[in-house]
């Protein structure tokens, strides 16, 4: 059982989701998976070596993770209220349409 | 054996969280990911990490359920049972390397550091600065809300 490979698989799933999904909530879930993979690697390595240091750093990492989550959710709410959708492709199309109308 | 079962559950729930069509189902699967991660920490001896992961996961999931319910469109097609089964199978296959392979690295000699020592003696300054940052953010939000309320009158 190797936790490095487990966290690598989690990281790969998160990055794949980040690259392929267009829904902002799915993008957010991908980022959560990447953060979970990073903390999993850190804590399991430290606790396997009998160190409490990994858990202490995890608490610091959680605050960063929570701040990122809050920021992304705020952006998600703003974008969805402004454009009426959370699909990145549709938002980009609306932006391009707005720019071309402004130029005309 | 229990670590292997938790690892398989972790990868399967991560796959389901990403690839299920309905947002609410994805968030439910993500709750499984957080739960399995917390259990992995707990079983491996990182008890505090497990408790913190569980607490933070519950908070994140509550917000995600609310925002997922509010912001997702209702006309999304439902995931077929066949696709769900395929996702579970994919997750199982993806978790096999973690069970059967291993990475060898340099083995060092580690001195035991307890959680309390690590938190206060090694990272005391970090913890205090982090508390200051959180306090600043909370004050900032309070000021913004106060200004908005006064501006609205």
C-alpha cells in the first residue's frame, strides 16, 4: 500500500477534471480533489514516519484551502448572477458577443 | 486490509464526484471523498488530522450543497445506472496501482515529534500569524457589510 501513488492518482483525477469540465462547480470540485491529494500525501508520509509535524502543517494548509474555496464560491455566485449560467464556454461566448456589440 | 478498502472507496468517490452529471450527486460523492480521507488519516494514526478534515469537509459540503442547489440548472439529464457502474469500475481500476505498487525513497531517521510540539514549538509563529490573517478577514467582511448597510439607508 503506497500513499504516494494514491495521492498521485487523486491528483491526476483532479487535473483531468480541471482540464475537461466546463461547469464552474465541477471545476471547484476538481480543485478540492487536488487540495485533498496534496494534504493526503503530506499527512500520510508524516504520520508513517511517526511525526506530528504533518498534522500541524495540515491545519495551516486547511486555512489556505478554505480561503481558496471561499474565493472560488464568491466568484461562482457573482458570475452566475451576472451571466445566468455557470458554463465557461457560454460565458466566453456572451463576453465575445458583448465586445463585438460594443465595437459596432 | 482496511487501508486498501478505504483507498478504493476514496478513488471511486473521487471519480463519481467528477463525472456524475447532476451537481447534487457530485457533491454527495465528494462527501464520500472527504469521509474516506478523514478515515484514512484516523486509521493511520493521524487523529487530529482526521478530525480537522471531517470538520472542514462538513463545512465545505454544506456550502456546496446550498450553492449547487441554487446555481445549477434543473434541466440536466440524469446519469444512467450503466454510466455509474462504469465510473465505479474505473475508480476501482485506478485504485489498483496504489494497492499493488510501491515507491521506494531514501529512508531517513526521523525523531518523533508530537502534535503539540509540532504545532506550538515549530509552527507557533505560523499559527499566530494565521489567526491574525483570519481575524483581519473577518474584520474586513464586517466592515464591508457595515458600509453596505449604511449605504443602503
